[in-house]
C-alpha cells in the first residue's frame, strides 16, 4: 500500500461549518480517507458526518485537539459513540485506551509535547522520538499522529527519526501543501498524511482553487509519489492491426503481469504443435479461425475466443483469407511451441 492521503474537513483545528457539502465533493472526487476534528460542529452533526463518510465507502477519522484530560476523555467517548474508524491525536493515552477498550477503533495518539490551539509540537527530536517509542509500545495503540510540520525542529529529520524508531504506521499532520512536501513525507517512511486548510482555501498548487480541482491535484500527486500512475492509454485495434502486414508473426501489444498481449494475422494453415507449460487464448478480431485439435475442429467467429490448454496439440487455420487475432498468453510462449518451423518468432516487434 502506498502513502495514504487523508482529507480533513477542518480549518484552524476545527471542523468547518460547511463540512457536509465539502464531503460530497470529496466523495465524488474519489477520496477514500476523510476526517474531521472533535470541535467545530455539534455532536449530532459530527455523528451524521461520520455516517455519510462511511456510507460513501471511505474510512473515517476523528482527530482530537482537546488538551485537557477531561475534554479528551469526552472526545474519545464521542468517537466510540459516533463509530469512527480511526481516532487521531490526543495525549492522555491511558485514559483514552480505557474508553476505547472493546471497540474496533484504531488509535493514533500524538507523540511529544503538544501545546496551544492550533496545536504545535514542542520538544527536541530526541524527546519526540522517545515519546513515540514509548507510545508505540502500548497495546491498543495502532500507530502515531505526528504533528511534524508544526514543530520548530528540522521537520525532515524529525519525520525520518520517528518512522525509523517505531514499527507501527505514522501519519504526518501539519502544513503539507505541495507535492514536494508529500514526497518528503513518503521518503520519511510515513504511512499517510493529512491535508485540510490548504485544500479548502485553494492554496494547494493546482489549476484552480476550486475544492474538486484541489483534491484531484493532490490525488494525482500522491499517485505520482507512490508510483501508481499508469503510463498506458487505450489502444485502437483497427489501427494496431493496420500497422503491419506480415502473417504468422505476432506483435507485442502489451503486458499484464507475466502475460503478453499479442496481435497476429493468420493466413492459411499453421503448423501442428503444443506448448509444454503455457495456456493460450485466441480472440478473433476479424475473420474466421478454425482451430484444429486431434479429436475435433472448432470454428471461432469474430468476437469469439477459444482457450487452448498447455500440452494440447493444435493447429490454427485462417478461413476465407486473413484472420486478425488477439492472443493472451505467458511471456515465455513461442508461437510454434514444440514444432520446428521457419515461422518461429522469438524477438517480437511492438505495436
């Protein structure tokens, strides 16, 4: 799993008044991790907000910003009643663990000394790391919520030091408002990061300050950082088949894991052969294919396909002229199989 982007419906450590509308935008944009704070909206609206997040197929997060013990306990109880998936933040770990006992809520408290509102992270890197190690060792603590970009220390060094010191996932919070910072977060070894105000205020580098564009830009950058961007576009079979004329000489059109997608033109009869370990699929794009087996013949028309299992002797024949065929088979497959034939093709051209 790559770096996780958590969109926070928050500004200045408070859930925003129009959170419900922003949530609709986020879900429509395909955001899968969405959070809010324990302050800013009445309890019932927070409860409804959480229900809407989960109904939209996303994972819900509640981040605690309360600093005193009683308020934090109240927030933990609210999280349990609301039914969030993950509780972020807070510093009164023992008290919160007692509240969360018996629930399915994952808990990611703040390491280090948290001060003020909006919250900042105080203390040296060593002090924060010591706190992180101690917290991560607790049963019931599933990970950490590090206010990295709200520290006065070297943020890059802080993130790397905390991630190296603990084996549980670390989520980075703070002003992560650019692809460069997302890349720094990824290199640190973090499991995820939060963005709220930067997207809501239209400050993330994008073509527009509109929230939908902001979120899609963040998702695009996260996909790039995670190396989850596909280099492939659609291929037109008509154009691909028109790009070559040779028959019985497969072209490599793509790969799916260890499978090759090949395009070939058949004309007349091929050679009887079999493949020791490779199954083959023949999909007729144009024309008509006769697949000879030792026990029968099968006619495959346009839009139909036939699978030939490994070890089964067969002989393809193009009926009525040229037949265009898409093949799906392991990379190791050679067209002539076990047969010695001059039409054997091993170094395939690409199309």
